[in-house]
C-alpha cells in the first residue's frame, strides 16, 4: 500500500535472511540496502560481516537484481570490504559513518577518520561503485561528510525524525537542505530516497511547504 501511494523511490533496509528476502521480492521496492541485524538492537550498530555471509549475500543480491531491484550493502569504511562488495555484484555501498559521528559528538578530532573515509570512498568510485553514507548523522556531521566529493547520497533517519518532534518535519528537512545543499545532489530521508526537487514536491503535496 505504501509503495502504491509513494511518488518517490522506496528504499527498503533488510537483514540478510530468507524471510526478509521474501518480503523484498513480494513488495518490490526500488532499492534494497542489506544491513546487519541483531535481535535486541534498536538500530544498526555496524557494517555487514560480508566475509562470513559471502555466499548467501551473493545469492540475495542476484535474486533481488533479477527482480529489477537495485542493491546496496551497508559496510564499514574498509577497502577490503569495498572490493568484496564489488565482486558480489552490488550496485552501490553505504559506508557506515557511526565512528566519525560519535567522535564529532564528543568534541574530538575527526581529521584522520575523515581522511580514511575519503580514501575508502575514492577507492569505491575508482572500481565502479556508487557510494552512499549513513548512520548517526546530525547537522554537523552531515555537513562534514557531505564535503567528501564522491559520496552521492546521505541516509539520515533517526536524528531527522527526532529533531522534527521539536522543529516539525518541514523545518527539519529545510534545515538539512541548507546544511548540505551546496555539496549534495541526492538526499536520503530515513529509508525513502529522494532528490531535492522531489523532496520539495512531496512537501507541497502533503501541505508541509
């Protein structure tokens, strides 16, 4: 029902399980991002262990792509994991930004981690992957990370929704747009991926703009 009503692409995050694969195939979102999942965690706490699940993840990617679903893998900023993601046939990768964000939230220096992130992103671009980034992003960290040239998309969920409880969804989105508008062409809201133009259209459609 949600997919039928949406005027923007739908991105579904799934754990690498048979159950979630069936749900994805049944509902056919535009994109699927494969993420790790522990039973008790509230949100994803790290990147996929793709070495451990390499055969099954490859099968999931192949099955999703046969159903015309674009596939992303949520991974740590490691060149080795980027290389494996490419070999598995992923269309893109989402780099886990939690460590950088945590350092920034604590007022610590992030230059080394940003450099590491940038090198990983550049390597992924070089071997032909599209690069997204997400986890723990706030206004400040979104600004810092969006300055990395080859990141085409930021996925922001928890902070955006939490902030909207105080500012309203419309104002929160506008504030994020101001923060990153000069750097990013694509913007992710939670699991719904939209570009700036489509975001404005959606806001108007629901009377939020």
